C-alpha cells in the first residue's frame, strides 16, 4: 500500500495511492472545507454523530466512502489511520484506508465502505451460519493475539465477513495495542468484551454461541490453562456488564437484578 503526502493548507494530508484515480487532493480539500454542505455535491447514504465525532457516508464515482470528522481527540483519528496501515502490513484485513487529513483544530479519516455482513445480520435461529461466522472470528482473533496485538474494542459488530473476497475484516482499530506489557490482561479484556456482546446481541443463545466460539479459539490459539482463563474472562465480563448498566443510571435494585 503506497501512501503519498502532498502539502495541504497548513495541515497534513495522506492519500492512499491506490485510490488516486478516485480521490484527488482537491476533492479532499473540498470535503473538509464544505463538510456541512456535502449533500449538495454528493449523495449521502449515512449520517451519524457521537460526542466529538461525526460520520458521513458518501458515494463517489460508484464507490461508497465513510468519512469520520474529529473535533476533539485528534490523536485518536491519527492512531486509527496508523493502526489501519499497521494491521494491513501484518496481514490482518481491516478498514480500507483512502485518506487522512489533520489540522490543528480537526481531523478527517476516509475509508472505503466494506462489503459483506456482520454477525448481527443473522437471526439467532440461523445456527449454521452463525457458527461458521464464530469460527472465522475465532481464527482471526487467535492469530491476532499470537502476534501480541490486541483490539481493545472487541465487539461482534466490529467484524465483517466478505463472502465474495473470502475475507474477515476487523474495524474501529484506534485502540489497538501491540506487544504491551501484561499482554494476558489485554487478551482477557478482548475476550471479555466479545463475550459481553454475545449476550447483548443474542439473549437466547448467547451462552451457546460463546461456548462454541471459545472452544474454537482455545484450539486455534493452543491456549493453556483454559479454565483459569475462563474464570478471568467471567470476572472481567461481569465488570463490563456492571459498568454498562451503571452508565444507564439504573438504581441499585436494577443493577443487582441485571448482574
């Protein structure tokens, strides 16, 4: 993947050379300068805003692009861009980078919209399809963890399966850690977050799906001390659940009932 760095009005601008035919420097500068009026020039298929970050999905020459605009925490945007490049260099499919722009006040990150499905596109009764998806996630995560790379925002909705390309993608990678101290802690954290999302998205069969995933992960990773890991995952899982419930400002009785 080649990255070129043209000058950009006092800011930094990186454009993935593979998308040079699609997006030129002038196009990027128009986008960052006319953010609120993008709908006048492009078809927007997605809009979202969360705290300090805004997201727009636009269509450009028959290519769908997601663009994140950061008004704060600009280092988070830069980390995600760098982590995307890093993961691809290590052979881990993730978001497909198109451009990154950062000035003193804001940052923009453009990625290609991924084809395929998340596991949430399946119903709980689709056991065969879900179990196949579980295997792919288990293989991906085991390989990632063997490289001492940890996602740190590891939920089911961050995995995309592209059947046509035969690739599983992991997205939202701004928190990636590589070879951290106490790596076992971060491995357990990834697995606990994933377990939490099993129960969140599949209230009926969450336990069954998790057990199938974890058994597959254990075999692929060749994980020793499975039962000790499992106890640590359960403890971290309960802490994540408690934190999530507290963030919803539930009363003491409701917290106890939901633990």
